[in-house]
């Protein structure tokens, strides 16, 4: 079953197959393959990586919400490629008709909940007084208008019941060694190579830039910005090397500061609004279905390109040509808007 995404503030309506192709097979191929063959080196930070991970980057609420969506047959959450994913089905299949799962099925049809919407929900939760609650100050419907206050609160109530009745905590605790192994690899292979200082100029500190390993899925990359300006990137765990997720991670973090810029430009800059509207392509880019969503993606991709140009010294033009090939025809114009770059490809060309 497919669903047409609605507007939300994040702009990340990317199902697994689209996100996989757009990043792992475009920017990731361009950037990461260069890293792997040694044409460009990604410097590690000066701080040595500890033997044990400093954090467990697998979040209980992310895995719990993903499990409910899996049991509700959301195709972007029900892959069974890894042993871990297969164990989710075998362990919890008896709860496929739980009220939380039934309500998730209903939300799929009535509110078009899917793709990044469940992750927006999950990342706005915290564990307080032996239950999951929304973080103080959260207005989920304002952040993502696929949710209503009623639907979010109802799912939260049912989710807490599912958590207890399914004994999910036992499953999660059993897999902590696996989560720790993933977390250690993440720190060694990816986080130690990211230049966090680059984000300071856009108002984000290292502490505000979080990452969640998402072993319940195989391809999806999602981003969420919390009210305290903490930006989360959720990445899968099926690759042999987390370095392959370098570009998607930078992309999701960049959404945190790029989206407000894009929204302001879209509202105030007629030329920018027109180029975004004219780039909407329902056939080839169905998940950027409105001009404002396209605006967010344009500006985010421009800043992602800037990161790789400034941090890794990659040539700008080849990266922009990849984006143009993907359907972002005016990316060079948008890149020039965030830099002093002089376009060499005219709109007519």
C-alpha cells in the first residue's frame, strides 16, 4: 500500500527506495567511493576513540515505534533483511492485532501517516516516570501536520500499553550488546570523521547534533528537529561500513538550519519560489510534491554540497551536476544564493 505524503516542516518524505537511490547511489557514490578508494581522505578527529562506545546510539522509542509500524505492515518499516529484523517479526508477531498496531493501520489510511512521520513522533518522546511522554514544549501537529493532537496522544497511550504488554523492554535489553557493537562502529567509522565545527557557523553545536542507529530498517534516512534545536539523524545499520552513511547524515543535520532559510526565501523571494515550484516533478520526484518541500530540499542539498567542498575539498561542479541529473535543475542557482559562487550553467542550458 502506498500513500501520498502530506506537507510537514521537515521536508523529508523519503521512503526507503528513494532515499537509498538518491543518496547511496548519487552523492554517496560520488563522495564516499572516492573516500574508499583513497582519492580523498576523511580525517579522524584528534580525540582517540574509546574501546567502549561513549553512547548507545540505538534509542528504545525509535525501535518501539518502528516495531509497531512493522506489525501494521508499513512497507518502509517491514523489511526482513537482517537477523535482527527477522527476530522482530518472530518475537512480536503475536501482537499484530494489538490496539496500538490497529490504530497505526488506521492512521495510515486516515492521516497518511508513514515514512518520516513515525520518526517525528518517536523523537519527540522521552522516558519519564516509567512511561513515554512527549518532550516539554512539543507541538507535533505544528511540526508535522499529518499528526493531530488527538491522534498523537491516542497513539502514545496505546504505545505505552504495547510496551508493557509485549515486554519490549526485555527484547531491548537482550540486544544491548548488539547495540553497543553498532555504536562502537558508528563512533569509529563515521562520527570520528565528521567536522562538527563546520556547523557552528549555523548555530548548531556538537551536543545539538544527534544520531540514532536504526537497525529496524534497512535503507531509510530521516531527520527531526526538536524544540530545543537538537537535530536528529536516523540512519540504518545494514551497511558493512558506517562511512557509507556520511553524506546522508550531513544531509539530515543540514535540514535543521536549511529548512528555516528555505521557508523564508520561499515566502519572500518570488524568483526562488518560482524555481522551486517549477522543479516539482510528480513522476520523477514524487516525494517533493509541493514547492515548499522542494525549497527545503534545494537549500539542504546546497549546504550539503558546501560542506563537502569546504571540509573535504571536493570540486563543486561535479557535485552540482549529480544533483541536476537527479532532477534538481536549479541547484547551481541555489548554491550561489548561499555562497559567492558564480554559476557557470545558465538556466537556459
